[in-house]
């Protein structure tokens, strides 16, 4: 895995531990897997980050950070992966999750005429909320499981390839 590249952009763990707004987390920030890059913590971080990226809620990064603490995954990677859903990618991703939720609920996709008003948002939110939430959770779980196993497989392949290269250099 490109450990050096990822470590280059990770924040300093001492600075985060001593940050005044993070002091309420106390000893939980001293868990080694939150900061070390190994197969377990990185694969868990991908699962947490991908799952939280699909959640249609505000403050996804906070949810990812709390889940990273509970799952002992790499904190910076978990929080960083939430940005897969950024202002440019949110509309197509959440529309896709809405379609998945609609299909799972067995309902027909009702075409809503879009208007940029608060009244339209309040009226249509009650119609799209459950399919959007269900589709987001299902897509998030599928993405989390897939990314967890994909990262573990890529990591094992990379380690095996490095061992093979070392053996061939010794000969």
C-alpha cells in the first residue's frame, strides 16, 4: 500500500491529541490503531468512511470519527473518506441511493418536479425521505463490506508482491 503517500497527508497525531476541542475524548485518542497504518485499521477505516459517506445526514465527518473510535480504525482515513460525497458528487450518489431505496420498498419512482423553494423541499422531503434513507444505508453497508474485503485483499497482494521482489533481488 502507498503508506508513505498517505502518511504524508495525515495530520500530526500529537497535535490532534492536544487539541482543545478534542480533549473530551481523553484516553480514546491514545488507541494505537487510530493512528497506525496496518491492514486491520486501514480496512476498517475504509468500511467506516464509505458507510458514513453514503449517509444523507449533516456532520458525516463527526459520525465517521465516532465510529472510528469504536471500531479502532484509522481515524484520518475514516474521516477523509467521507469526502467521497462532496458538493459535486452528492446529487448523483443520493439520487442513486434514492432509486435503490425506492426499488427495495417496491414503490414506483414518482417524478417530482423540482423547484428551488422551501415549500417544495418541505413537501417533497416527506415523500423521498424513507427511500433515500433505506437506499443510503443499504448502499453504505454494501460499499463498506466490499471496501473492507477489497482493501484487505489489496494489502495482502501488495505484501506478497514485496516479499517476492525481495526474494528475487537476493538471488
